């Protein structure tokens, strides 16, 4: 279960970085607005902070 959550976190970061790179390359032609770009930066930052602070914070415990 833990590896799938870590994989999901990694995928979230990877996709956000990919969209930001595409936005950077397109410049003014990018379909993203300032709020979408800020959201992508926040996703990267928050996900990385969660991994640093508590790597098991999003684990599911099924009893």
C-alpha cells in the first residue's frame, strides 16, 4: 500500500513539473492562467514538504 501512495505522490509532482515546463516553453501562448500556474507550484511544494515532514502521512490503515 505504501509504495502505491509514494508512486501517486511522485506522479503528482512529475505531472505538475511537466505542465510547468510546457508552460515555460509556450510563454504567452500557454493555455494556463496565473492561478493554474500557482496551483501547480503549490502542489509541488506541498507534496515535497509532506514527504520531508512525514513520509507516512498519507498511508491508509485498514483494520
